[in-house]
C-alpha cells in the first residue's frame, strides 16, 4: 500500500485512498482459534473447498453491510471479529453477531451500521442461469447490481477497460419463438465481435472478470474500493489467462485493492509483493497460516 500512498501524494488519484489492513477473528463457529490476516494491495487467500475461505470474505463484506452475514442468522452461531482499514482515515470496526443481532463498534462507539465504508465489489460466487434469464439479467445478478445500472455501465464506453475484451454492446435479437430478447455482444481487443452466448467457458469467465474489474476501477476513481474475487470465474480459467489477470491486478495502474480467493496456489504465478494466507483444516477446526513474503 506504500505505492498507493505515493501515487495519492503525487495527485495521480482523484479518489481518497482506502484499503483493508487486517481481519482479526476472535470467535467463530468455523475457526478453532484466533485468526489474524494481514492484507496488502493484493492478497491471495487459498485452501481446500469448505475450509472457510468464503466465511472470511463474508466477514469482510459484513463489516460494511450486515446483509452479507444473513446466512449465520437463526443458527445460534456467534461471531466476534474486527476489521482495521483506512477510508481515508484509519478505523477499526468490531462486529459482534449474537442472538441474531449484529452490533458494530467503530472507534469505540457502538452503532447499528458502519458509516465509514469502503466500496466492496464482490461478484456472485457461482452464478447460475434462471429459466427467464437473458444475458443482461444474468450478468447483472453476477455483479450483484441492478439491471438498469448494468445497462448504464456497458453503454458508457469510458467505463469499460477490459483485459480480454475491448468493449460490450447491447443488441436486441429474436429467440426461437420470435420474441425479442436482449443479447450482449463482446468485442475482443483485436476488434472481432461475438455474442456472449457463443463464448467458451473460459472466455465467459474472462468476460465476467472484465466487467467486475471495470466496475471496481470506476468506483475507485471516486471512493476507496476493494475487489473481493471469491468467484467461480477466477477458478475456471487456464493458467495463462489467470497469469494475465494477476499481473494486471498487481500493476500500479489499478486503483483498487484486490482479494483473490482460490482453491490452490498456482505455481506458475509470481506472487512477489502479495500477502498470502492459506486456510487449512475443516470447520469448526479450521485455521489460517499467513505465508512470509
């Protein structure tokens, strides 16, 4: 984060600098003992499925929005944890989930909601098509944003800056029954165009990541932003595409902080400069080991 502070002081960023510094979990139904995770501009969290990676992401998001803790309600579960962050001043929020009530204590003052927010961009972990979905409804739900907001974004050419795709276009086509449906056309960096439906599985993952990164990059121009990628899209790409995205997110041109969640530590990636945390074991005896960098 030192690099981001320097860029801010040089006025290369118009937004106030903000980032998550540390998550400390004192009590939970998932981890056997206290957990402390340090975060950098870029952080990898990896481990076997079911070990507790998604819980960590929920606690991060839940520190700013209580709706992300909803799955723990009505289960007689208790969490006590704190999140240290900068937004743009330094804060610590202590979160207590007990008896189906969430209490936030921020800088030693108890509140019903955390007002010192970092924008969290966090796509749906495993998006699935619903029977009435078209490209627009599916992808907006994947991004966890309203359809109208999604349409505004893809039609604002200045808001899209993809790694694999240059642009996106909205089209109206007829389905097999002759009814008009909305379709998304994607334009590759070389200028060729194809409908989203015709993309391979790996290309669809790249498309979803391009849209997610574009949203985070836009928000980060105006407010502190963290991208949490606990998503199927980041785990279904081939190593070459994964490397391209990792290198991009590591670059100084990216204004936001990234938390990349993966089932493994890809050996072909240069993780220099990343904070790395490995989740081991199984709930309720999971633990976190933070690698030295």
